[in-house]
């Protein structure tokens, strides 16, 4: 479920038809018994109920994997067998465990590096994907801050970087990465992240903006000096749909105190 849909049985990949795959994915996200009528309505939205139920029956028949599904004909429900292992369940268990991870312990966060079926567009999966996305990003940010406090700066930076890569415009992720760099003593890298974030916001809204990250860099005459030693690197413009960033000749991006002036 994380990254892409894969079903294995006894270590062998199982190929399913499109509708059968959708049924199994839905049940992997909703682990409680699902009424057949509700399942059919969600998977075939806009289709007449009788026709949707027939499509569901065909999809269930196509799931020819022993022990995968439990169909209760009397109750009119279906559910994945409780013995079926789902990576999303394991990831959620890890999210719940994160607050108990000590600052000196290295947690395996592999399960927190991918979204739920990112290429699927159905409304029912979009809701679950966004819910898990927020949970995993919060967990990565919190763990990064605790590693910073515990002195494991390399891990702190790495985890915060994962969160930033997943959500470049997310302020909390940038804050975690900037604070990890500051705790590491890498002021130039922290300022670089701040500048990248400000440039992303300007590209999105087409003008100067403020953010909660401004307080991380109190006014200091040292900022232009530090920035002056940063190597320049090519940048990619990032813009929201329908908006275009315009940068006029002679405009400046870096000033003392972290304020961002408009181009002139």
C-alpha cells in the first residue's frame, strides 16, 4: 500500500484485475468488516446500486487467494483476514511508537518515507493518503527534533530532509531541518534552507512573504557575510497552478535580518 500496490502470497507476487485490486486496497485501508453495499457504493460511485453490487461480486470472485478475504454472507460484510499483513498497519504502529523512541536510539523509518498509493486518484484513497501523510510527516519532524536534542545531528538532518522532500512548502518540515542544521552548528546550511523556502513561497504567490521561520534568524549584521560565502547553485522554479513568478533584473534575495524585499 505504501508507494504502490503489491500483493504477495507465500512470498510470491499475486496479479489481480483492476477491480479486484481496488477491493483489496480498500479493505487494506479499512480493516473493519465493510458492508457490501457501502463498499460497492464507494468503489463504483455514481453507478446504480444493483449494478455496483454485481460489479463487486465479480471483483470478489476474482480475488482467488486462499485466506485473504472473510465474507460473511449473513451479515453482508467483507473484511481482510486478521492474519493478513499490511504495511500501512505497520507504519501506523510505528507512528504510535515514535513518542517512545529515546533520543539515542535509531528508529527504522523506512515505512514513513512513502505515501499511500500516490498514483491512485479515487476520493476514498485520497482522504486516507492525506491523513497518513500528515501523521508520517509529524512523526518525522518530531523524531528529528528529539535527535537534535540528543546530539544525533546526522540523523536529525536526514529525517527532516525526508519530510522537506515530501512536502517542500510545509513550514514545520523546514523548521525541523533548519533547527537540525543550527543544532549541528551549520549556519550556512540553515540559512540556505530558509532562503530556499522563501524563494518557494515567492514563486508561489508572486511577491514577498513572511513566515514563522523568520524568528529563527534574529537581525544580525553577520547574515549577509555568511550568505556571501555560500556557493551559488542552479535553482528550479516552483509555482502553484495558475501563478507565475517574475523576477526583475537587479532584484535582491538576501538582506540583513532575514527580511525579504520586493524586487525593484
